[in-house]
């Protein structure tokens, strides 16, 4: 009896094992190679926003820091020593070439000039009389020569006195804007005394450096754009006017000078300017939103929609712009790229796409 019970128990265990083995065989046989290698994301579709690449011009810029200089700049000083008699300018005002800015006390020089002019008139009269007498041979030639020499010498004295008298007036050498006044009426000025400054800022000279590797990409007349943090929303445009003849052997950079029109006087000499130098322009470049990129190590990917699924695609980047990036390889203009919901998808995920323009229109509505 006991032996029958033991045999029955063994048969029950063996039957259960056979059933488990059969189920395992069936479950394994149902996994085909096709479903094992299929992309992930066979569940419900994920809502995403898509956009097609934009086709248009892009420009590659080199950015540098430059310093602004006045087109013409000078520190106004006196040519001679004297006492300031009058000041004829206002700080910060404009001056025209030849305007008298300061007059020095010239009374002594005027008296000297008047005396010299009187001597000149007398010397001229004596010389002219001698010329008349020489015709009748009533005066020797030596005396005539002596009078001529005296006349010429006094003429030189008069010209020198007039020149010294003109130096008592300090004039503007060119059109420009005056700086701060450094003197007062009654002050003694010398050749080393600063009166004021004068700057012609109608045109700004902008100096900056570029690496020698970019020399082949620039030339005279190329357009440059520049800005300053004082005017963050303003872009000033100028042209390259000269390139230095030497490359710095230490920095391997070369100096470039551009001229920037400054009709409103917004750019001041000495300002630090950000210079954008266009190097390469492509008219039919593909660009996408920078947010569509999925970086992995040194490579960049995007998800494009193919047959209702997200397909991870390797792309090669070109120029980066504000919020946009150029794609030089990996996409075409007709591809639909996921730009919203990128974090929710994986390669092969089923998606339900909405166009970005339509989504923005709905939000506005």
C-alpha cells in the first residue's frame, strides 16, 4: 500500500514538471527575431511638437574685442608762454577749424609789431628813393645794396612779429568736439599747459586683432558690425580700412582697423567694443531649433518622424546662432524634427505630432 502511494506522488510531480517545461518551450518559441530587434516604444503614442528645418542664409562670424579711437584727436596747448585774456569756447561744444578758442595777452607783441612796421615803412622809403637816385648815379651801388639788405631784414622782423602775435591765439586745428576746460582767465600758460582736448568723432577708428589663420578670409572693404554694452540693442556697422603689415610673433595675431560712422556721437573714444567680423556666408543653409539637439558625448542627434515613430538621427552641426543651429549633414528640408517633447521619446517611440506653427497659433488663440 505504501509503495502505491509513493509511486502516485512521483507520477504527480513528474507530470507537473512536464507541464512547466511545455509552457516554457511555448513561451520561448513565441519570441521571433523580428520582435526581439524591434525598436522600443510599442505602447501608446506620445504627443510631440515638430518643425521642418528652415532654409535660408547663415553667416559665420568671428568675434573679437576692439577699442574705439577718434578719427582725429589732439590735446590743445599753447605755442608760447602768456597770460590768458579770453576763453571763447564751452566744454563739450563743437568747434570748426580755425575757431579761436583762447586769446592770450598780446599787448607787448602788438607794440613790438607796430614799431617794426614803422621801421619797415622807413626802410622801404629809403630803398625806393635810392633806386631813383641810382638812375642818375647820385648814389653808389653799395649804398643801394645796403638799404636793400636793411629793408629785407626789417621785413623778416615784421613777419616774425606777426607770427608771434598769431601764436597768442589758440585755434581749433580741425572740426570736432571740445573736452573739459583746463585753464581759467588770468592763468599763465606755457607750451606744456593743457588747454582742452579736441576729438573728431564723426568717424570712429576701431582697432582689433584677429588670428593669422583668418588672414585669407578678410580684405579691405569688408563689412564689420560692432556693439557696446551701453547700447545693447544698437548695432553699428563699418568697413575694414587697413590691415597691419606685420603679425605679432608672440600672439600670432594681426591688427585690423575699421572705420565706423558715428553721426550721433554715441561711440566715445576709448570704449571697449565687441566686433563681429563676417567670414563665410551660405545662402541655402538648413537650420533647426537648438532645443531639438540630443547630445551624446561628442556627437549630436535629433529625432525625426518616420512612419509615425521617432527615429534617432546623427547630425553634423555648422554655425551656431542665438537659439538656432545649422545642420550641414544628416537632414533634408522636408524632414519633420521633434522640437517639443524630446525628453519623452526614445528611438522607435510611437508619436502623435503637432506642427510648431499650429501649436503656437493655438496658444495665441
